């Protein structure tokens, strides 16, 4: 998965694969963002159970907060989406956030 986070310009790749039943391996690659690099060091696998935890107890979002990721950083959500695909819970489909051209 390719992630273009917007104005910061620190794009990255996320790889997720099924390691064993209900456990996905996750890698966040090619980011120049120090905070995303910290996040990457904190997350190497996600379980099916993790995907259904609320944000306040979810290890992806807890790690993002501890790493200092900006609240609007799309990388943690992309980790969730790629893990869902790796574990067969979703099909791969692009997602986007776009500003309306009328917005200033």
C-alpha cells in the first residue's frame, strides 16, 4: 500500500501479510518521517483481536500516539486497512481524503 500523507510530503509504503491464522505481519517502509519511523519500530504484527479494539485501547493508535504522530496522519489508518486486507477481512480498494476545490 502506498500512503501519500499530504502536505508533509513524507510518503511511505505499508506491507502487511498473514503470518499465521489471525496474525498479520506489518512493515512501514520508505518513510523519511522520524515519527513514522518510530511508529514502524513499535508495530511488527497485528492480531485480528487488535483490529476490533476501540481506538483508546488499539495498539496501532497507542503506538502512533507514543511515537508522536500528528492526529491527522493517515499512516495509522492505512496500517489498519492493510492489515484488514492481509487477514481477509476486506478487499484492497483505494481510500481518499480530498478537499473540495471551493475550500480555502
